C-alpha cells in the first residue's frame, strides 16, 4: 500500500473509479493469484486433504483478499472521499463507515 493510487472519481458518469494502469495491473495480478488459491482449495477438498491444511489455505486466501480491499480503500479515501468532503458532501463519510463495517464483519 501507500503507492500513488492515481485514482479519480467520476461522479458525472455514475459511481466509477479510474485506477492508474499500474494500480489496476497490481490488483488484477493479486486477484488472479487469489483465483488460483481458490482453485487450489477446491482441489484440496476434492483430494480429502486434512482439514487443518485446507483451513490454513483458506486463511491465506482471506488475507490476500483483505490486502486487495485495503488497497482499494486507501485509494478511495485519498481521492473520492477527500474530493467529496472538499465539495461539502459529508454523506460520503457514512458510506465509508458502512463499507468498513462490511469489511470487518466476520
């Protein structure tokens, strides 16, 4: 995290974000890796792998997904949210709090 997000909100065309090519490539690479992890977990279950080993792989996959969410949230806060607050739209803060609540739900 902490990289330049180059992330813009385009409210006139609906709720959309525009990530830089570098950020988008990073996110897609991470998601491809996660997709592979999910396929691996499915294979472990199909092979009757010891439950603890499967659970360990699930935990690693959840951690990877959390990393993707953190990157997206950081970019969202530093761009979209900041822009909307600067324009006087404080309702975006409630939106972000709901989103964070969803991320923290277990």
